[in-house]
C-alpha cells in the first residue's frame, strides 16, 4: 500500500510540474515546450500525460480535450526541437508521428462522442484552434528540418485538410442539436476563415523570399492545400440553408476570403475553373445552388470515370499507384453519393456542399494521375535534354574560372542533385516523384540561365575585364548576379500585378486594383533605385522621345528553336515599338537589356512587348529562357536609325 501511495504521489507531481504550463496557458498561441525528448527526464513528462488521461480524468469529453492539449504540447516540442536541434531526425520524426497519432485519436474520439449526442461544441472549438496552429507550426518547421522529415510533414497536410472538414461538419451538427448557438458558431467560423486567410497571405509573402527551389515546391503544395481548406470553409457556409443569417453577419470576412483564394489561384496558376466560378457567384450573391450542384455532380461523375479508366490502364502496365490516389477516389465517391441523395430530396445547399467536396478530391486525384502519366511517358527524353543543358551550363561556369560567383556554383550543384533524384525515382517506377524532382531541376536550370546571362553581360560591359585582378573580376560578376536577382523580383511583382488585374471587377473594385498596382509599382521602384544612372537616363530619354514623336512601329515576330524571325529589326529613333512575339514550339524568352525589356514566351501564345527606341545604334536581343542545345545562339539585332 505504501508503494502504491508513493507511485500515485509521483504521478501527480509529474502531472502538475511538467504539464501545468500547458493547462495554465490554454488560450495561448502555443504552450511552452517544457521538457523535450532531448532531455533525460522526458519520460516523466510522458508519464504525467498518461496519468492525466487515465487516472485523474473521468469525463469522456474532458479526456478528449486533454488529449488535444497533450498533442499541442507535442507540437510545441516539435517546433522547439526543429529550431534548437534540426539535425536530430530521430526525435523530429518521433514527435511528428506523435502529433499525427494524437490528432487522429482525438478526432476519432470527437466523432464518437458526437454520434452519442454528447455536447462537444467546446471540444470542437479547441480542436479547430489546434488544427489552425498545427498548420502554422508545420509550415515553419518544414523550412528548418532535413529533407527526410520535410517529406513526411508535407504529406500530413492532406490529413489536416480532411480533419478540418470533419470538425466543421461536427460543429454544424452540434448547432442542429442545440448544443451551440448560431452566434457562437458564427464566431468560430469567422475566426477560422480570417486566420486561414492571414496564414495564406503570410505563406505567399514567405514564398517570395525563398531561393531554394525544392523548398519552394513544397511550400507551393502547402499553399494549394491551405487554399482548398479556405475554399471548403466558404463553400460549407454557403451550402447551408439554415445559415443565411450567419452568412449575412460575416459577409465581409467571406468576401476577403474569396478575394484571397482567387488571387492565390491566379498568382500561382492553380486552375480550378468550376470552383472559381462558384466563388465569384457567391461574391456577387448570384449562386443558384440547384443549378451549380447539378453541374458539379455531372462534372465529378465524368472525372471519376476518366480517372478510373486511366488508373486501370496504368495498373495493367505494371505502374505503381500511390495509396493517396485510391483514398481520394474513395472520398470522392462518398461525397458524390451524399450529394446525389441530397439533390434527390431537394436539399440543394447540402448537395452543393457535398459536390464541391467531391470535386476538390477528384481534382487532387486527377493531378496525381496526370503527373504519373506525364512522368512515365515524357521523362526519359526530358531528362536527357536537361542533362545536355546542364553540361552546357557547366562549361559556361567553368569559363569564369575561380571568379565564378558562389551562388551560381551552388545553384548548379542543386540542379544536378535534383535531376539525379528524378532519374533514381524513375528507375524505381515512382513517376510522380520523378516528375516532381525533374521540375525542380528544370526551374533551377531556368534560374541559373537567367543569372548566367546577367553575369556574362556584366563581364562584356566592362571593356577592361581581362586586365583586372581576380578580386575585381569577382566583384563585377557578383554585381551582375545581384542585378539578375533584382530583375527576377521585379518580374515576380509584375506577375502578381497581372494576376490582380485579371480578377473580376466584382471581386476587386477598380479602386482596389489601382491601389494594388500603385503598391506594386512602389516596390518595383524600391528594387530599381540602386540601378546605375545610365539606365535611369535611358528611361527618361524614352519618355521624352515618345512624347515628342508619337510614332508607333508594330512588328510580328516568331520564336522557335533556335532563332527569331525576323532576326533583324529596323526602327526609327523615338518610335514606340510594339513587338507581337509568338513561340511556336517550346518556352522561350525575349531579352533586350539596353531598353530594359524582358518577357517569357509561352508556347502557342503571342506576347506583346513594348518599349521606346530612345537611342540610335545596333542592339542585340536574345532568348532569356534556356530552350535547349542551341539556346546561346538564339539572338537577333535591333537597329535604331
């Protein structure tokens, strides 16, 4: 008996000494990590957790709440270890697995309690807050940890998305049962939408700062999942006939969320026409739930048939299909079945909500299947071509000798490493992963090509380059590289500006658009302010000359491997030149640095390039996007008379 008493006292001491911080800070953003697995006394912390759940708590709802609190502690520990000991992959993997297991267990408990008609509204609010924190923490952790852990964390976002949808469904059921007021439900939904929108904007801003293409790819995938979670929240509120009053109360929050979703989809080229159309109609209060539900149900049915047919063909060919595709198909069919049932009973709001969820799942499945097919059929040739491109770039880098900027050498090694991963995954018949790593390598090669062009230009512009010391040469080439980075920042700002301009007027008013454009222009000016005085004078001359003459020269051009047609352009000084350039084969670029002109040329599209011929002379233009073996010879001449 004496021993039992001592053990119980020890357990209670562990509970209150090692877990009290989390209980005291229930409302905090994240509890203090306290002891972590790096401590030899960590077992006491875990012992205290076990005691709290199994000895000191009897109410089943409270037990589940405590499990969420404990899982949040693991999340805080994961965050702490990722900062202080990012190389400890063993600890990081264990903590990441504990967070996932804890979230799954709490989620199962919440569903079971709801099915027993228990009041779990407070529990679901706590769980919803935890899921929002979990996303935010994992997005930051993924930037710090080794690749092995990154891969696992990235895959968890699919589960988080599914759990948040379940939380929302349970909360709505709790309202129907009278366990939660509409006012409280509205507060939870509004907070969730606002926080998701803010997280989305923060991640996009962070994306702009990242140079690592592999990490960029992972964050883009996370942003896509976060966008879908935010979409799901907006569509769920819209699909409930009994939430009309609530929708009216959170109108501005919904509008801001829709604006953020549509901007993100345009900026990152994440096309989802049906969902975008529905969101625009919601924003305009013109959504016909019956019509939209019927349309989406039909579209999902067609996509399921097409996907299953393609999967069957791939399996017959012995291609390995990842488990997540089958899971997505199962979820799609479940949502579609519910959508059809609700539609048949004239519950068009519910039918729309279920159909929209089915569409998100089948679109994710289709993207995965398309990547597998593309990787299987096209990668061998693409890998060989990219190898040749890398070999040519290597020769170019070697030509700089020991003056080659370190950033360029690091980029080259990163591109080569990603291509090797693509080859290895292809050999293992993991075509989806092979394609992902190939695309990362391709992006690195594209960036490297841009940088090398600027570095080469810096070298050519310095007439006495060959006579300078190694340190002086390095300085010149580094300046060229910095200029390339500034130009790339300006290009990204331009892309964002164009995406905002393309948004429907109903989503963003003309005044909003002007304000965004002005902000973008201010950022561009800030980036450009360190450019040399000669370029500034040229721009000023361009403005003056254009005002004086007003003449316009329109020229149609064609870009193909590896030439521009016409290759020589003649114009008069002072003319406004408009080039309509069409790429007829692969992606090319058009660069005319003397007039600060640069454009990407997508295959099959005509790009309009404008500038003022403000000075006389002969000026070379070139392809600015690496397009194959003959890329470096793809040039032309502008003659200004």
